[in-house]
C-alpha cells in the first residue's frame, strides 16, 4: 500500500530516513527545484518573512539540511545575532556548511542534533524553525516539546511542512504527480527511485493542518496560526511560547 512505511518499527524508520538523506544530499537542491518547479523558493520566502528575524536575535534552524532558511536568518540577525544550523544527518549538514561558507557566512555553527532531544539550554532562542523536517521525525510530539523547551518565553516556533490540499481536485492532481512523476524524476535525476517514493509516502502520512495545530498546543505553544500555501500543499504553522 501507499502507507507501507507506517508499519515499520521505530528504529527502522530512523535508519530509513538516515539512508534517504545520505543518498540524496549532493543532489538535494537540484531535486527541490525540479520537483516543486521552483515553488519551494516561494514557500521558503513566505516562512522567512513570517519568522521576521530582527538584528541581534538568536535563531535555531532545526532539520536545516542545506541551509536555505538558515542563510536568510543569518543575514537578518546580523553580526550581533546568532544563528545555528542543525540537522541529524552529517551528509546534509556537510552540504549545508559548504553552502553557508560559499555565501561568506562562516560564523554560523552547524550542529548535528536530533530534533527529539535538542542539545540546547532551556529558554535560549527567539525563533526556532523546522522546514520540511518534522514529517521525517519519528516522535513528532517529542520534537515539538524539545523545540518549545529551547524557546525563550515570547519566542516563536515555525513549522513549514507539506500538508493537506484543501480541494479534492487539487488533491487528485497532486496524488498523480507525487506517486507517479516524483519517483520517475527521482530515478532519472538522482538515480534513486526509492528515496523519492519514501518522500511521497511520508507526505501522505503527515498530520493535517488541524492535527498539527493541536499537537503544537499540546506541546505548550499558544496563539497557533496556520497559513496555507499553494492551496494547502504546504502549510506554515506559527506558535508562541508564553
Ligand atoms: N530545512 C531544509 C529545507 O527546507 O531545504 C531541509 C529539509 S530536508 C527535506 C529534511 C531534513 O530533516 C534532512 O536534512 C534530514 O536529515 C532531517 N531530519 C530527519 N530527521 C531528523 C531528526 N529527527 N532531527 C533533525 N533532523 C532530522
């Protein structure tokens, strides 16, 4: 079935996610552009604007991968601020680090960390983001609690993730696209059909807008708002720690 991965044991999911990102790391940016027809740049721009990072702020980008969000946060926080790129996967983190250095952002640390148990002190960041990362995390509630713990009171968490298309027509077109075209593109461009099939499946299993909002509230966040992008293909959730 499309949902076959749901049944795999927890340790196996962890390994599978590690394998997927190690195998796609080098081609990751190219594939993002191809698969989303470049639209991921618009989604990320929206999230960056909504995060509203100001000079001097402390920002943590969880599951930051190749660092698209981190880079913009580092520019916005400026020399008085501090921005950290973190990811569980060493290969992705390595690509991210390379790209940051290419952009002259040598002051941005890259920390290998699991979102479920972040190695940072309580109340230490003004803003934490996780972009297209939460669906890969095994224990999402633990990750939401861990990120909330690391936020300063008044700080904000932004979760950008694939979500549920709001119309049934869009939903059908999108299903065709992601279960047929996506694995094909994965095979042709990255020579890795399975990783892109995993991607389509992980998107289907991710909690929808309302469910994720409830999970964020359970983790202790308040004033959670949901922003649907591209008809709900992607949603950005923002909540505040009181
Ligand atoms: N945020 C980047 C972006 O938007 O381009 C990268 C997103 S990429 C699709 C997902 C990332 O989540 C991968 O780099 C993967 O290694 C990371 N990841 C998966 N499970 C994780 C976990 N438990 N903790 C932290 N990062 C994780």
